[in-house]
C-alpha cells in the first residue's frame, strides 16, 4: 500500500490536527467607547509539519494563503531524510492583512516525485485582545453609579473576585436594590486614581473609559458578572433568589449597642439585611452578629474599610489578613444606612 502523509505538529493549538486555527494578534482600538480592530505588527503564523511517504521521494511543499499574504513553494529534496521520504519542517510565516479578522484559509500542499499530492487546508482567524487599551489590575471594584462616594463610610465600591494573581479575569457579584441599577467597574476606591471600565457603545465589549457606559441590571436581585479585561468579554447572569444564611442579624456599635437588623425584602431578597443607625461617635468599632453572640469577622487591606466579611471558622481562607471588626475613622458620620448581604458576605455603610 502506498501513502503520502502531511501531519501538523504545532500551529498555536493544543491539538495535533486542527481545522480552525486562532492566533492572538488582533489589536483593539477604542475611541469614545467605539471599538475597532486591526492586526498587530509582526504577527506570524507558526508552522511545524511532519511530511512522510512510504515509497516515493518527497518533492515540494506549497504554502498558500492569499488573504494572509502567504505564498511559497519549498523544495524538499535538499532537506528530506530517510532516502527522501521524510521531512520535518518549521517556519514562522509573517501575516500581512488589511485588518479583516474573519476566518481565512491557508492551504498546505505536499507533492512527491510522481506528482501525487496530500493537502491540509485549515482556516486561520486572528483573535483580538485589548492588551493595548485595558490594563491589568490587582483589584477591581463594582460601583453603583448612583452612589456618592463622599458619603461612603465603608464597604463601597464593592470588591470583585480575581481569578488568579496574573489574570485579567474577574467575577463581580452584586445585589441590585432597585430596577435598572447601573454599575461600572473601577480599579480603586479613590475617585482621584480610579481607572474606570464600562461597556462599548455596541454593548459587545468591556472597555476602559473616562466616561464609561454602565451595565444595567434590569431587575432587583443578585447578579454575577464575569469579565476578562484582556479579551474585553463579559457575561451577566441573574441569580436565583438567595436564602438568608441566618435567621437573625445584629449590628454592633462600639460593643455597647446591638440593635437587630431587618430584611430588605423577606420574600424576594431574604439574604439582604439593613438598618438605619446614627454613628454618633468616631473612632469606635462596629461589627455584625448572627445571633447567639456569634460574630461575623472582616478582612481587607484597611481596618477602616473592610472588603470581605466571613464566619470566624472561614478565617483560614485569607491567611495573614486582619480579622474581627472594623474601626470607624475619626469622623462624625451621623445617620447612616447600613447593609449586610449574607449571601455575598459583603457589607457597607453610607451616610443618609
């Protein structure tokens, strides 16, 4: 039996034989929240092939991708081994294109000395990234655009979860207290240093912007928003109603007063508890309890502004962090609205 074989080894894929090849090389450009794309300079198609015949000598390999600016025929007779029947070929092909990022075909044609051919013709696409526009951040926070940050005592904007230290990927869980809650993402709690993110004008991408378009959470309830600042992708998922972890909750002020909190909406949002309270003294400790003298502890970078609240038995999840309560700054806050969400394990206080 006679055979002529062309085998793909590496072409930017985890599989050895692929028919759709995706390269990271598209560059996203943003202007007034409009997004356009081009192809990066010096983008290459890395090719590694094994070509074999069991009887005849190999003669040529033609690589042709007109839309990618690739057109070459290689003489294999000088580089073939095993009496001309085996070739291992590696080359990076520069890609030239007008910026069209749709799938483009590249055809590899192997020919032997008798004129027999073997062909491999995958589609090549260029995946766009926002690496030259969006930034990598240690932390990202969710900000309700209706919130006046000058009135925040602690807990807002709300910390999102980062997937890993080097990742551009975050998951933001948030409770929308009213219909059509408008949120953006920011890199800092400080309005003077914040890098802001919203959605593009066409609603397709999450982008850095000085004047970001907000994501709109249409209904009251909990949401999970996952997003990737490198790829500019995001997804919004409305969550089912979340039950309260605790039958009762208390606000703790200066370890002297322990007023009970009330559920925001016992029927539709039982995990969210609130209280309006006069923070009549500065520099004192405040905390929360779940009844039975069992306290909920806090962690974060700043004792005055906790980011995460958790049960004491979960402290090992955050090694090296401080725990227990939070201390008010030396400022008279007066009447405040205080919220604890025991599904998200986030809390905040804001002046009324």
